C-alpha cells in the first residue's frame, strides 16, 4: 500500500511566558514521524496534553510547524501555495470534537453544507439536490435542511459536520475525538457511519481519541503518543494483544473489563505520578520517571523508534 | 405566554413580510421559517417592554420629523414674523402662543417651531453621515486587529489608544475650526455641492455656505468616532475567533476576508446593533454640544445653535428658546437610548425569555 501521508520529524513548539522574560517553549509535538496508508485508519492515542490535537492541526496545515515536513501525495504541504494549497484543502479535512461550536450558529444546515462547495467553486448542479443527497448519506433528511444548528442534538450536529466534510469528496479526514462529546449510545452510531463512509469512498482517516476501546474498534493501525513523541506504533490487534512499551502496556491493562471475574484475574500495570511538564521534559526517555522498568540508561539516553517485529515499532530501551 | 394587545399587530406584520417575500421567491418561507419565528418572538418581547415601546416611538418620531419636518413646518426656517408683519414689538421674543407662533419666536421674530422641525433634519443627516462611516472604519480595523493579532493588532490598537487618550470633544473642536473655512470654500466653488448640501439639509441654496461648520463637525466626528468601535469589535472578534467553526472554515481553505465577513461579523452583529442604537443618541448630543460650543451659526436652525443663541435672551425671560430645543434634544436622545436598552434585552435570547413570560 502506498503512503498517502508521510510525516517526517514534525515539531511544534509554542512560546510561553512574557516578552521581557527569557522565552520558554512548550514542546507540544517534538519530532514525530509516521505514515498513513491509503484507505486505512490510523488511531492516535495518548493522554490529554500529549500533542494529539496539535499533530492533527499540523497535518492539515492549520498550524505552521517549528520543524519537519508532511508529505501528502508526495508533496510537502507546508510548501504548497495558491491553487495547490486549495486543492490540498479540498482533499484533506477535519471533523472536530465539539459539535456545539464547530457549526456557525447563524447559518442553516443548507448553508453549512454548501459552504465548502462555494469556497471551492465546484459545480454540483442543483444545490438542494446535492445537499439532500449528503443529508441522506449521513442519516438526516430534507426536514433538516433549513434548520439551525441549535435545533439539533450533539449526534445530529456531528452528522452535519460529517456531511459538510463529505461535500468535497475528500481523500483524507482527520477525526479529532469525533465522539468524545457525545452520549455513549450515539457514539456507536457515529462510529459506524464513519466506517461505512470509509468503505464506500475509500477514505483515509486519522482517528484521534483517548478512548482505547473506540480506537481499537476503528483503527487498522495505532500510534501511541506520550509527551509529544510517538512511543509505539503498529497493527491495531498487535498493539492490543502484545503491547511492547511500558506506557502502552499500562494503558491497555487499565481498560475497564465488563466481567468482574475477568477483571480480577487481570494483572494491572500501574504507573505513578502525573505527566511531566512539556516545557521541561525529563532527559533521556520521557517516560522514565513514571516507568516501573526504568534503568540508568533510560535517564540519560533517549531511545529511538526501532522496528521490533514487522511493522511494529517501539521506542524503549527494553527492546534494543 | 399571556396575550398582549400589540401581539396581533406583530403577527400581522410578520405575515405581511412572509406574504411579500413569498411573492418574490416562492421558497423563501420554507427557508426562513425559523428566522421569521425568531423575529416574531422579538416583537413579542418588545411588546412587553413599555420603555422599549416608548423608545421606539420617540426614535421613530425623530426619524419621521427628520425626514418630513421641513414639509410640515408652518413656516420656512428663516421666515420672520417681524419682517413679514412689521410688528416688531409683538414678535420680538414673543412667548409661546403669540399670534400664530405656537412655540414663540426668537429675537429676529423667527418661528421657533419651524426652526426645531428644520433642525431635526440637520440632526438626522449628521447621524446618517457620521455613524456609517465611523462604524465602517471601526469595524474593519477591529476585525483586522482581532483576527490577525500580533503585529497588526499592536499597530492598530496603539493608534486607537492614541485617539482614545485624546479627549474626543477637544479634538473635534480643533478639527472643526480648522476645517470650516476649507469646506466653505469648497461649497462656494462647486455649484453642484451647493445644491446637494442645500437639498440634503433642507436649506435655501443661499444658506449653503453657513452649513460649513456642521459639515466640519461631521468630518471631525468621523475621525473621533471609530476608535470605540475598533476596540469593541476587536474584543468580540477575539471571542468569536476561539470558536471551532472559524478553524473549520480555515480547514476548508476559506480566505481570511471571507471568514471575517461571513462568520465573525454576523455573529457579533447583535451586540454591535445595540451599541449602534445607543450611539445614535450620542451623536445627536455631541453634535448639538459642538454646535453650541462653536457659537452656532445664527442662520442655521441647528438645535445646539438655537440653544446657544437663545441663551443670550434668558435675561429677557425668553425661557422657551432654551426649554424647547433642549426638550427636542432630550427626547431624541432618550428615545434612542431607551430603544437601545430594550434591543439589548430582546436580541439576547436569555433575557428575551424572561421578558416573554412576564
């Protein structure tokens, strides 16, 4: 499979502190490399503040990176200008986490869904027919066309947001925690809708979430992020069945299990403490202060992402 | 919601809009049903606010008299009973009710009521010329500063600060005295400008030159009126910029200009409209104040100038020359302020709810 998106050593530092003081940087994303193949879903997991959403915004060039590049269909997106950039914007888009602020409250559903078409000046024939087709596709109908966002539930709004993104027939969609603001009962509907659309249109997803069960359900491959770095990346089933990195192992061992007998039998890998401050990440391996297996080497040298088994990469001194 | 006698009127108004728009475009009603319903609720809320209704009546009265005042005035603004009848003793500072002069006359025997009616036109034109320009400059600069941030923001807001730090009235006063002669010169040299100005202000072409100070005041107010709007709009833009739909529009490849005018501006229009309404009164007041301070053109029926001119004759007991123009200014300003206050409550859905169920 060819890589649709290739991320190379991507970095994003945000300045903090006053102008007169010595400038400090939050290293939100600090040297991330991965690929996303056409037609697949790459799950990106990690705790809040680890740089997931910043990575997503960088991939769509909603932020300019401090360093590194992102190749989309072989072209560095940060070098695109004019028509090429607009073409990229048509092919790659995003569904946001919060459907309550991601739709303009002053626009009707019709205008919201037509907006991308107008921006890109695409001829779709009868606009009403086109919008209607998209509404049906995401499970809404003609009675919703001229209503305003506040008349809808969270799940319905997320459907509108998806229809709006679909309007441009994109290749790549970033799903930035698309279901975490929704009720559990609605989550499954939206996830299934996204899966169906992926099959139908051969879409490529970057699925961001902190909910591991949801990520497992959605993803073909999974990347685990910790404090601005990817610590493990590999096949979804393999990550869940045989996680390598202590952080991944801890995360997976802590997924709640519905059966209490099963749950008692399971060995839980607890990690202590809070994630460190991203302004001053610990030297060596960033996870070492919280890692139960930390050795002297972990405190001094930073482990590189190495291929442990085929397609399964890990950045940990336990495996090299 | 308990019924209100005015609700039926509102319903009739709303269905009239619906009928007219449906005739223009058959699908209009289907597409704007929600908007129409919201307008209806706004009218219902207005019906339940007595001060709002009073403000609306006064404000509309000001606009009506501003447009039609010169036509309903019993005499022309420069008509003098003394010149017409030769009865100097009777019509010199005649009190209200004297032989045809309902609100009395001034020292030249001119009819005060007619002067006030013509004065409303001048006030209205000043408002109509000052606000759109001041607001446009302020809104555009505020949007740019708030949206782009950084160096653009710094540059625009520091200039705004300079204007705000300098007392607006003094600046306007200085500009007015500096500009008056130039504008008078321009009017004198352009016949079309003469006829345009006299038509707009409902004056005789021979008096067009005397309106120069008022035009100077308008230009001066353009310069001092935008900073308030720039600051207001910048703040609201910053607030709206944080909304995810702005980032969603960026992800679509929308240009910054489109995002500012299609997403941010419509979302700040409500509070902006309230501010504008309250500001109409301010313009009337400041313009009257400036024409008062400038000494006032005796030939021009400006409300501020009438007060200034009439104040000299208070010792002669001519109270009507102060009270009536003062009252005209008061009612116009009060009307717009009351209406603006009501509008604020009506446009905000949270407070609207509390009015609806009162």
